[in-house]
């Protein structure tokens, strides 16, 4: 009887702890309101993945200082009309956002795959996502070595895990078909 009571108490304490932890991670939305709308509007998988990649790139722009050497002021103004203002946050928050964006992109690919595993947009989208994940992780390698806080380290770990999952899945793909190669040239 006492063992059962202790087990129930331990379960309640752990549940409370994990709910609090989950709430802390969910307190920040990883996409802006405009980006969420663009994701909803993008019904085709490859277009939706393009939105996720652009959202991750916007966070990279902020992390890199968003100066004129990375993009022109004219392009930033044009993007802000469609995408809204650049996201704000600490380095740990922005890296965490990128990790969660990759996670959401993985989920979208998995959802389409579970409904139609022969969908030709799956390999195309996965290759695009893998290229972006590889590029972003490579750009963040110097910054990862400077991570000091637990939040930053956790964000880098999550980003690395998600990027690795994407790259492993992309490596399992067969070589691009002739149709995919033609699509790249157009």
C-alpha cells in the first residue's frame, strides 16, 4: 500500500516537472505570425519546406547581424512586407527556433509520407531541407564552440539532432530521377 502511494506521488511529481518543462519550452513560438500564415498557405510539400527554410534563414540573418554584407536593405524591406519583421530573441532562442523549425519540417515530410509514400515531392523536399540543414549547421559551428549557457547548449544539441535526422533520411534516398534533375535546372 505504501509502495503504491509512493509510486503515485512520484508519478505526480514527475508529471508536474515535465509539464512545467514543456510549458517553458512552448512559451516561445518558433515562427512569427506571418510565417505561420505562409506555412498554412503553402499546401504543396515542397513549397511548405521552402517556407521553413526561409524562416530558418531569417533567424540566421539575425544571428549574423543582418548587416548589408548579408543582404541588401531593399531585399529586407521587400521581405518584411510578406514575412513581417525579422524575429527577435537571444542567440539561444533563435537557434532553438531553427531547431524547432527543422523539427516541424520533418513532421510535415513524415505526414505526407505516411499518407502517400510515393509522392514525388518527398525526395525533392527532403533534399532541399538537407541542403539547408547542412549549410546552417556548418555556419553555426564557430558559434557552437562559444556556447556557455545551458539554454544555448541545449539549443545547439537539439539543432544538431534534428539536422542529423534530416541528413540521415536524405542519405537513404535513391539518386535523383531525371525528372528531379530537370526540375532543378528550370
